[in-house]
C-alpha cells in the first residue's frame, strides 16, 4: 500500500488537464455530472482545455456522435441555404416596392435568421471549444428576428397612414387581450413591445449566463423555466397584436409568420435544453475531453441545422415581396371578377 500511493500520484500528474479522476483508470464515461465524476474542466475560462477547431479536425479519433452530427449539420445548412437564398433574392429584387428601407429590413431579417443560425450551428459542431460564444451569437440572431417581426407587424398595421393608433381606431372594437374587448390604445401597443422586448433580452441573457457551465448545470431547470416563461409572454404579446390588427393584416399571412418565428425558437433554443437534460456524460477520446454540455450543444446544433431548413420553407411562404408595400386592399382578397382600374 505504501508503494501504491506514490504510483497513483505519479499517474495523476501524467494525466492531461481534463479533470480525469486517476482512480477510474481507463473509464471515459460518467453518469450524471458531479464534482467527483466530471472528466472535463468546467467553469469560467475552462474552455481553453476543450478541443479547439484545429485540434478537433486534425484528431484521428472523435466521439462516435460526431460521425453523424458533422454530415447532419452540413446537410442541414446546405438545405437551409437552398431554400433561404431564393427567398431573400425574391424579396430583394422587389425592393423598389418597399415603403422605406426599414420595411425592407423588417421583411428580410426573419427569413435570413434560419440561414444564419444554421451556419453558426455548423461552426458549433466543428469547433467544440467555441460553442458557448457561438450560442450567444445564435441567440442574438433569433432575438433580432423576433424584434424585426414585431416591427413588421407594426408597419403593416400602420399602412399608408403611418400611424398605428389611428389605423387601429378605424378597425373598431376588437379583442385586445384574452378577455378584453375594446378599442386598442397606445398603452396596449407599448405593452406588446415590452412583452416582445423582454424575450429578446432574456434570450441573450440566458445564453450569456451559460458561459459559467457549473452554475448553468446546477440551475438548468431555472434557465429552462426562464426561457419558456419569456417565450409565453412574447407569444401573448404577438398574438394580441395580430388580433388587434386582424382586419388590417388580412391577406398578410400574419399567423403563418408567427408560427415561423415560434418554430425558429424551438429549433434554436429548446433543442439545446432538451439535449442538456438527456446527455449527462463526459467523454475523453484521443487525449481530448468533451464535456456533456459540449456534446449536448453538438447534438442540438446538428438537429437545429436540419430544422432550420423546415423553418426556411415556412419563411418562403410566409414572407413575400408584397409585404414590402402598403396596399389599400389586402393582397389575397382582391376580387378576381372586379372591373380593372382605368
């Protein structure tokens, strides 16, 4: 026993900086992460011990999951680009119809978001060390898409008059909130902006908090609850705005636009929450350590890249060049038998 103890100390010194417990010998998988069972370094600054993009791509061995996730992410990003690029080109070629440059920005941002997120997710799979920072960028893209969608609804409701309260006043009494029927007021519009605005902030804030994966792992349920509650409040605000301007948004496919945005959130944010609950083991392969959070981010990235193609398909039908211009009559309600204007 006296001779065995020095051998254990020497073995522990020879191990790479991955937090590998020497008493476990060749084992590389652990169960639910704990202070004693974690293989990989965690906490702020621990990313320097994780595989960089160059180390990952030059490694002779990788975790088996990446044999599926790399082609999955690349195929998903390619499909997303094949759908999103024609959508953006179709809108851009009709930019002369835009009421102003802001309307063009509002219409193009949501369809561009799935493509940007898919590209970021490919980077997450190929560069394990940077996944946390890349997830923050994905959250920023998602938040920008929601904010642009809100402003697009405001712009479409305002129409040629350019004043939202006056336009809503002409629409008459509507169901403003769940159980409230009356004339919309500027205060209602501010409430909608606050409900959507808090989501854009919380979404990025939660991704930033996850830089400290020790704290994030211990409070995973709390972060998931923040995401869900924030999304629910955002959904309430957007649906209320669509109800307020129902008559003014007729033919604008507002509900399809809304479901496109919701699908974007599910693909980007909720997929990571789900995989974080399912994957609880660290893996060490070829001298490189992959934390459970890194693997969860990779799985989420692969599936998000594929789901982004479905979101882009929805965007193709939801966001159209006709959204760039104001029209006295909704685009889809034109009477085909009406006499042409002279």
